[in-house]
C-alpha cells in the first residue's frame, strides 16, 4: 500500500513575505493521497488551497517541511529539474484556462510535447487523441477566441493530459464556467479518474463540484482539517 | 526543443500596429546609417584610391595642395636629372603639371561649383595607368580641347562630348570623357600642359611635378634628394599619401553622420525595448503558464529574444528598402584644400546592406535583452497572479 502513495506531505509550512508582513499560507499540513484518488479541496478564500496545489505541482517550494510526490522528494530537485519533472508528471488545469491565444487548440495541446523526444507526427497524433478524449476533434484548428469558455477549458484539459501524467491538479477548474459547462468538465475529470486511473487533486468552492470527488478535504487559515472532520461553517 | 518560431511570428502579427511602428523606427535608423555608410564609402573610395605607390608628387615646400604650389621650369629640369626615375620608351617618367580652379555651372545649382583643371603632358596621361577613356578621344596638342572626368560629364551643364566649356580666354571643346575608377581624377578637367600654360599666362610657373621611381628604395632616395636640395625649396610627397590627407576634409561629415546614427540607434534600441517590455507585461500569465507546462526560464528568454530579433530584422529590411533608391546616386563634397569639389557615388554594396541588417539585429538584441531577462526571471507564481 505504501508504494501506492502519490502524495506524501509532512509538516508543510508556507510563508510569504509581503512588504513588512509575513503571510502564513500553510502551516503544519500533513497530507497523503493514494494512487487513483480524486480529492477535492475546499475552504475560504485565502485558506491556502492554491498554495498547497502549487507545492505539490513543483511550481513552488514550501518554506518548511517535506513533500514527496510519486516517490520523489521535490525539495531535492533544482529549478531546471523541477520544470522537467512537471512536464513529465503533472497536468495542471487553471481556473482561467490559460490557453496561448495565438496558437490553435491543437498547437496549444501540443505545447508540452515540444519538450519531449516525440516526432512531429507523434505529437500531432497525441494531440488529436487528447482532443478526442475531451470531445473536441472537430475544433482542433480553432483559436481560443473562437471557442466557448467550456470548450477552452476542455482544450486546457487536453493539454494537461497529453503527455499522460499520472497526476492532474486543477485549481477551481469550473470557477469561470456556467453550470452546464461546469458539469461537462466535471464529467470529463471523473472519467479520467475512473477510466484512466488518474489521481486528481481539485480545488473548488462549489459543493456540487466537490461531490464528484471521492474525498473532500477542508483547509482553514492554512491548516488542513483532519480527515472526516465536520464541514466548517 | 524551444518554442516554435510560428509562436513568435504569430505574436508579432497579432499586434500589427505596434510591430510595424517599432520596425519602422528601426528601419529609419538603419536607413540613416546605410546612407552614411554609403556616403563615407563613396568618399573614401574617391579619395583614397587615387595615386600610384611609386609616384612622388613634388610641390613647393609646405604647400597643402597642388593648387597653391609653385614650381618653375628650371626646377623641373633639375628633378628630371635625378637618379632613380623610371624610364618609359627611353623617356623619364616625369610629368610637370599645372592645376587651377574654375567655377562651372552645375545641374540643379546655378551658382556653380569649383572644378580643378589639370594641364599635363602626354607622359602625365601615360603615368595614370588605371584610367581609361570611356567616350571620345584625347585632346590634341595646340587645340583648345579638353577631356572631362566622368563625374564632371554627368553633373555639370554642357560638359559632355561635343559641348563647349567657357573658361580662361575662351571656349574649349569637350572631346572625351575619362573614367579614373571613381578616384579624384573623375572630378577634374584635363587639358594639354602647354595649352593651359598659354591660356593662363603661366609659361614659367607650374604647380607640381609627378615622378615615378623605379622601385620603392629609389622612391625614398628621390624624396630625400628633393628635400635636401636647398636651392629648389621643394618637397616630394607620395602621391598616395597626398590624397589620403585630402580625405581628412571628409572627416567632419563622417563624424556628424555617425553621431546622428548613434543617437538614432540608441533611440531605436529604447523603442524596441519599450515594445518588448509591453509584450512581456501583456503576456505575464502566458509566460507563467508555459513555465508550469515545463518550459525553462531559458526557453522563455530565447523566445522573447527571437521575437525582438525578428522585429528588428523587419526593421532592417524596411531600412534597406528605404535607401535602395539612393543606390548609384551621385553627389559631391567640397574640399577645403583643393577648393574644388570631389564627386562620389552612393554605393550600396552587399557588405553595407549586411551591415545595416546586422546593425538592426544588434538594436533588436540589445532592446530585447532586459525585457526577455525579466520575463525569464519572474517567478512562476507572480507571473500567474498577474491579470
Ligand atoms: N505570491 C504570493 N505573495 C504573497 N502572498 C501570497 C502569495 N500567494 C498567496 N499569498 C497569500 O497566501 C495566502 C493563501 O493564498 P492562496 O492563494 O493559497 O489561497 P486560496 O485558498 O487559493 O484562495 P482563493 O480561494 O482566493 O484562491 C493568502 O493570504 C494569500 O494572500
Ligand atoms: Mg486559489
């Protein structure tokens, strides 16, 4: 069972220096996530949800503590190695989609593959497959501005899964979407979790969205509430 | 693998106006620089290339130019008898010459400009081995005939073959045009020595004597011999050096031109920098996203440098197009030593065009450096948080 631990965070602290103030974003966070879990993180604004996700994604480093993801101690990685590691192992989905506006859907999805050794042909095939998985095979040559918000987020999901990472991190993926588009996104994420065995960590404010997860964890003032604790008001 | 080139190109075409404005600014700078390089290149060629390495130009001591020098005929015979002079068909290669200046009306300048008239014997023509007659024939002894340099023929009124020029005591028939390979002689009018001597009443007093030494050692010996002969009060200058000194009169033009170009270049650098800073700021979140996807700071730096380079290359291209019509254009510059004007061409050689494009690239790279470095160094978190 130990080998199936995807995330192992111990005693995580994160502080930000803002002018003269110390802002504590995370304190004493202990978190383990099993392979194949779909965990939703909830909590008030500023409770440290994004900060936690960024640390697990090797985008940011904790001020203190240890974090192992997929058996790898992230604190040992240098800047450049962190970038390679993210490219290989993490699919990240943003609230604001963050597609590159001058690139088509297909080109956006191909971006992470530019850092691999795949040939042009293979990259095109992988991108087509990923876009197919999110139901956008017919929109491959569209630019982001020609797509609806829901479609943009589906392209972003395709981009997150194109290099077949084992972990998908999503920071309020439905935050900018209408109810129907949000539902589509959640369905896709559930399917990726159930059918493709992806481990998913999703931050959300929406209790309905959180219900798609297999487990909900709450953060408050930088602290991760114990598992099974009652939902705070 | 870095970000694809199409990403840079698309980002440039998306903001067409900014891209074009910046490129145009760089283009104007490149155009000014190319114009100056062409001008300086033409001038240098016109003045420096004049002269034969074995030629000694003998003038009165301390004369700054042939125009103000005076040598009497006795001195000429004395020079003719010195050792170390090369012979041609049994005759020493010595050419006594008279140089005067006249004012001729010029196309698009009714006040006219000063032109050198050179009176010289047949040997003087034979000693200038690189020049050729491109039209007509040489003047005949005893006739009021002249041969004009090709710059004169093109730039002055009534200076073509068959035309008559009026100076001195009357009219002169233009019978030929000479091409001296863009050297200073292209801006002179040549006439027989005796004809000019009679016309200007200078039978006894000439301007200079051109002598060809048989070898470099003799050249030095001749130069010393002339200087040591106290009675003559003459000095010999290597012909090449003489024309090199005249180039100095173009220095202020060169300096001013380069000064203007440098100031414009600094301005263009800042324009490119401004454009790139704006691009980096506008795309902060995009940069953060690319970093999250696994692109390194280095590839972000590279992407923005390439973008700035492409921008400036476009500018370089615009600059070259702007100056293209100037190619081959002729102009002249006054010379304060000879009181006359030397004609020259704007020449856009491939080297000059390459210099312009290279110059544009340098402006682009310098202008792009700080913004690109900023983009590469910003932390992913703060890039993502920007709106
Ligand atoms: N780069 C930063 N610099 C300074 N302070 C930061 C930075 N990132 C986060 N913080 C602070 O850390 C705390 C936690 O922020 P975080 O973004 O993790 O919260 P969150 O739970 O994701 O909030 P939200 O629901 O609004 O997205 C907040 O007080 C925030 O202001
Ligand atoms: Mg957040």
